[in-house]
């Protein structure tokens, strides 16, 4: 089951002249895999257990929407998921996830597909799952609410879990959007300079102010990702939508979902939600 959609943008999403998307999430995450460690995969697994409980994945069916590097799909397998389905629109992300699928021993209960959460026929063909996981992916489809609607349709309606992460709404949205567009329009050198400026402004100077070593900034993050690749992901990520906490809660509750856990973050970061289906 493989979708032949374009690896840059979702079907039905047009890009205005001058707003071309040159950044590939998958290329960024494939580079991340070149230095991934067992400790990072373990960190991703521990974060899943923190949110869902020690046995929260054991024996469950899981779909990973926008699997990116595949690190969390890998962790779901390690934690005893009965079935894992990973899909992404970006072909390089699919390739990255397949690299980790290979490292896991090519398990038959883990499927890696190319497809879009906006493709209703593709989504309907997947069936339903005990856990629907979409970490930082729905807001990059160009149609956030339609993507969230389709993600909800994948949740098993008898106690299934929807675990999503969405960029928080704030007053700097237009400023952030313009920055992402400039990054995508920049040359390779321009992109490198923008990455350096972002690191200096948001990390190095902050560490210096707090009397921390500015040269040890590229630490492994708590979810197993790396600081550097997260910065590149943020700068390049188009399309780019945001949602307020209230909007997401109203949307989910109107469809019968019950909020189980939430972590609210500031603008530029993601709000994380765990919902259950009655």
C-alpha cells in the first residue's frame, strides 16, 4: 500500500509564487540518523512511557503519522506494540524510517508507507488503531484541521488514544512564517548562515547569560532528537500552522474525545495533548 504523492507538499495544498518549499524534513532526519545512538532510541522510549505509562504500548496497534526519522516508530516496536504503521508524505522520511525498520530486523508487524494524512482514501484504507500518534506533523500539512479530522478517524472508538503535538498559537506567527519563507528561498549558504544565527541568538547567548558552556549546546533532547536537527526542522518547516489550546480542546471534545494529559508550551514550541476515545 504505497501512495505516489509528491514528496514536498500535501495534495490539494497550493504554494503561492515566491513561497516555494525547498526544505525536506526527510533529508534533515536522514542526516540525523547518521549519528543516532542506542541511548537516543532509549530516550524516545522512556518519553513514550512517561506519557502513556510503562505498559501503555504493550500489545497495542499504533499508527505514526508523519514518522520523520522513524525513531518513535522504532521505540513503539521496542515497547511491545502488536502492530506499527508508519507513514509520511516526504519520500526521504519514508526512507529514513525504513533505515530504522531495517535496524530493527525488518519486523513483519511494522509497516512503512508513503502517504498523506490529507488523502482521505489512503487514511480510510488504514483502518483504526489503539494509538494514533502525530508528533509535530499535522501543522505542516497546510490544512491543519482537516489533517486532525482525518487523524481522529483513525482512533479505535473503544478506548483508543490520540496523542498529538501542535505548534502553539501566538502573536509572532506572521514573523515566524516570514522567517521560514526566507529560509526556503535562501541559497545553501544563506540557509547555513540562518541556522548559525538561530543557534547564536536562541542558544549560545542564552547559555552565556546563564553561565553555561556555550560550546556544549548540541545535546541530545529528552525525546531522543538532537538540538541541531530540531532547529533545522523548525526553520525549514513549511507549510506552517498554529493552534491555540482552546481551539484544539473544543475540536476534540466536539468529536467525543476526553483530555487525559496536556503540556502547554510557549509560542514557537508545541502543545502536547493525549486524548482518549470513550
